[in-house]
């Protein structure tokens, strides 16, 4: 007898409840956007590009998501070969083939339900409320607009293994090495930033290999375009405005300087309207990633990012979801381009506004606040910590100012980020926020210009229990980053 579990994921990374209420109305709000999978025989079976399978850890690392709950469905007398033969049959007869996906009746959750009851002959399937989520969305006034977003959220891309190619050799399967590419972003239309860093190909042993996990990190960017249409439908746009803004849905579109200039000006106007600010911010996070085909848009982009910074610093964003999106805008801007001109003062030091913004991000990363475990509070900490990480990458980029021995004096911005990420770290219980804070600390500690100074300060502060981190047995990639941080000390 083999025990069978269902792994339940939240594709919105905790933001569904608050933002679905905002988009769809409180009566249609949902707690999560669920994806489910069968976990049995040491594998995770799910419906994506047909019926697919891989080792559970590989699935979670390559997609950057982790279950919010794993429930036992009981024990099955069905053998692995019998179940996989059933899976093969479902793919061959078209029930769950690569092209048979249907939002209402044939999605990943419908597969998990049928796999449990029919394929594994269990007496129970997945919780009924999960199967009701699509209809709950579509019963709302905005259901027809939400449908494309839901369809995009299904895990149908970048599948590690296709059952139709591998089922016949199931007994010899072993998890493949995790690809040395950025983990697939969690399908969250508001902040699709990977939860954990990707594993390097070279080795999982960090004891003598330096900092391979930290070294392979790139900027944390939110790039999902799935909500462009919804935002346009909610913004009060004229036809010509809608035409140009709709191009944000095409990541490959070659933007002209005048077009980007117009979009920046347009969205700043929208952000002056309280009811439209959420949707304007969602679009602005994409705009700051776009490069003009000719000329330079720095002036307009700098004005837009300063505008968002002012919204945060002047407490004009009362909604935590709006604050999360504001950090997402700034994180994208600082992660993909040079720091905007307003972050520097006339003497090339950090401006007072920039330092205040870093302090505000540190405050929004604080896990000791009331209701810290709520999805909206976690989302806020995740977005703010992504901003701090991308900013630390910019501030520690190699310069021509010397300091290659790592002994340069820490400037105020770097010191604020380092201490802010160390503070209350032991109280944080959200894995995404923990990982990003460790990534940020590691980025500073391994800096060629500031590293040794930062290491000395961290040791003096005594805010990390290095012995505990080094002695722990870690399996999760994010935890291994913590171990690399400890090795730098």
C-alpha cells in the first residue's frame, strides 16, 4: 500500500484574496489561485503540457513555487506501473492530452481529482472548493476579462518531463540536475518574481565551492503581462491611449522614444486618481523594463520612479497591495537599469530621498508588525525585499573607484540595507522574504569593493548565528544561500 498526497499551491503567492476582492468585488473574492498535483511513488504528477511528472523538489525549484499545504488522500493498492499506465491512457485518448486543456472542466485540478479517484482508486479526491474556483471567478461581473489571466496562470510551460516520453522507463528515472537558469517565475500577475534562486549545475556542495548560488543570481524582475488587458479595461483610457498601452502586452515590441515618453506621462496622470492607481502601477512596472529603440528615456523614467517613491514616502498608498506594487515598480526599474538620477545628490552621494526610501523598504520588510502572517503583509515584505536586493546589486556593482580589496568604507545606503536585512531576520517566517534578505546580505558581503568591511561590521553586530546556519542540514536552495552567507563570515 502506497500513501498518496495532494500538493496544493497558490499561484498568486498570497495576493489573490486582497486583489481578487479589488478586481471582482468582495463577494467573489477567493483565498488562493490553486494548482494541485498528485504526490506518490516519489514523484509529482500534474497536468501541464499533457500529463507530466518529475521529482517533487525538481518541480518546485524549477518553477520557484512551493506547496502551501500537502494533504494525505489515503493509501492506494494501485501500483506505480498501473497508475502510470492510466496516465498514458488519459494522454492517448485525449482526456488530458497536451491540447485538451479547458479552464472550467479540464485543468490541473480536474486532473488531480480524476487521478486520485480513478487512476489511484482512492475514496476521496481534492477539496471541492478548489474545483469551484474557476466558476467563482467567471460568475463575477469581470469574469470574461479574468478568464485569459486564469488561463495564463496554468503551469503549461517549461515542464521538466513529459510522461509520454518517459513513462516506459519509469523505474530508471532519477531527478535531473536543476537547470542553471533562472527559476520559472511563479504565475502571479502582480509580482511574478521567483521565490528561490536557481541551483548551479556545478555542485550542491557549498563547503568548498565558494558561493555558487549567490554568484548566479540575477535581478529579481516582475515581467508578467497577463493583466495588461484587465488594467486597460479598468482604466479610463481614450482609444488612442488604449492602443499604445496595449503594446505593453508584447515584450518584444520595439518602442520608440516618443511612445515611451507618452506612456510615462500618461501613467503618472492615472496615478493621481485613487481608483486607478493600482492598475497604473501594474502597467508602470512593465514600462520601466522597456527600452526605447532609439534615444534615451531616462528623464521621463526618472520622473516616474521618483513619483512612485514620493507616493510611498508621503504615505499616499494606504492599500498594502498598492504599496507592494509600488515596490515592484521600483524593483524592476532599479534591477534592469542604472539607478535614476534622483537617487544621487549634487556631490554624487546618495540623495536624502533615496536614503529615506531604503529606510521605508526596511520598515516594510519588518516581520514583527501586527498581522505579519496575512497574505498581504507577506506580499509587501516580498516586494520590499526584492527592491532591497536589486538596489544592493546596483550599489555593489564594480566601479573604477578602487576598493578591490573589499575594504572601502560602506556608504550610508549599503549600511542601511545590510543592517535592515539582518534586523529581525530570525522572526521572519515567510521563506520568500527570508531568501531575498539572505541574497541581499550575501550580495554585500561578497562585494569586491565593500565585502571585507561589510563582513567585519556583520561580525561586530553579531546579528547572525553563523554556527547554527553552518551546522544545519539544508535541502532547500534558499537555505543553501543562507549557508553561503555564513561561509562568507
